[in-house]
C-alpha cells in the first residue's frame, strides 16, 4: 500500500508549484508523490488562493526609505519569482533567504 502525504501548506505548496511547472499529468504526478487526485485538487485551490494575496504568509514588497533607485543584485528563480536587493547584505543572510525560497526538486 502506498504511503499518502499528509498536507500542510509548507509541504504542499512547493509540491503544487512543482506540479504547475512540470509536464506530467495529474495522475502520474500524484502517483510519483504519494498523493490522491483529490489532495492535489484541494491544495491547488489553496495555492491559487494564497497566490492572490488572500492568505497570510505571502511575500510583498516593502519599500525602504533608504533604498537606492538602482538594483544591486537580482536573482530570478524558475517560475518567475524574483529577489531584488537594493542594499548590500551579508552572505549568511542571502544564503538563509535562498534556502527558504528554494523548492524541492520535481
């Protein structure tokens, strides 16, 4: 019997993003990741709702009064997500941000 994934947004949102970026159909994706088709449908709806900004935890731009006009560094992730830095940051800080943004491999 296949093990089923119990969902939390921290686990399921990266999986849904992976599904949306991928080329596999829902049945193949669900089988590979231990999901039921109903679970995938449920979490796709939750993911879409969070993407519209209706849930807490979405990233938003917070302008800094000291921000420069020019972008110092920009990182673009697969799927189009961008991280723009207007001021210098430490390598440790940047590493921790990148680690949190990374999604699991599809």
